[in-house]
C-alpha cells in the first residue's frame, strides 16, 4: 500500500484543500498520515484535526508522496528547519513532493526549487524567484517529481499530477 504524508500548519490551514487531498489519496488506496509542527489538536471553526505526528518525528523518505497543504498559516513553516528536512529527505529518497498555495515557499526555502520550474500564488512569486526557482505562473507545474499548485481551482489537475508522478516513480523502481 502506498503511503502519503500531509504536512499542515498548526493554524491557518486550507481545510478545503486538506480534505480534497486526503480524500483523493485515500480513494486511490494510500495510507495517509498527517504531520504538523506540534502534535496538538488543530481547531478551525467546526474543523478539528489531530496530527498523527509532529514534524520532528516525520521522515520524508518513508513515504511515497509528501504534500505540503496550502493555508496562510504556512508562513510559519517557510523557514521551519523540520519542514525543510522532511522535504529534503523525500527528494533525496526519490519520492514525489507536492505543495499547494502558500506552502510552496517551504520547498523554495529548503532549496528544493533552485533551478526548477515551480508555481504558486502571485503573492509568493518573489519568494520563489529569490530562492532560485523558475516561476511559471501556471496553475500546476511539475519538475523532477515536484508538483506545485498555484490556485485551488486547479486542484483536479494537481491531484492527477501527484498520482501520475507516484505511478511513474513506482514503474521506474520496478524496472530497475
């Protein structure tokens, strides 16, 4: 069974994108775990989430897919060393990494987008460019197993690209 890790901020999470991402992955048979800066209950209006682990416990290479889920609370993770470590571990292990909306700068500041094409909201374009990314302004951009989403309206394409990248990595692994 494929494994996915959803990395979320402990406040300001895009609940809509969280549920859409989780639902898509579970429907495709993924075992989904959630990591946040602290393993404490996250509450937003009527939404309550208890992360499975804190970022310090998460190992990016243990999952087939790591997705940093959108939300303005991600600004607290843009320079978070544990969030950077999880992303770097996943990339180093040849896993697929995705980021949506305001979570994309986490990857940029971890050095994962340097010299790669990436997208995100226009409000973060400067951060991405400063970190060496080739900002596309496309709705979804894929480069070397990293999938980035600009706006939630393009989630279907983002989700399909995540799944396709995992499939391609699995095929390559089996062929090797």
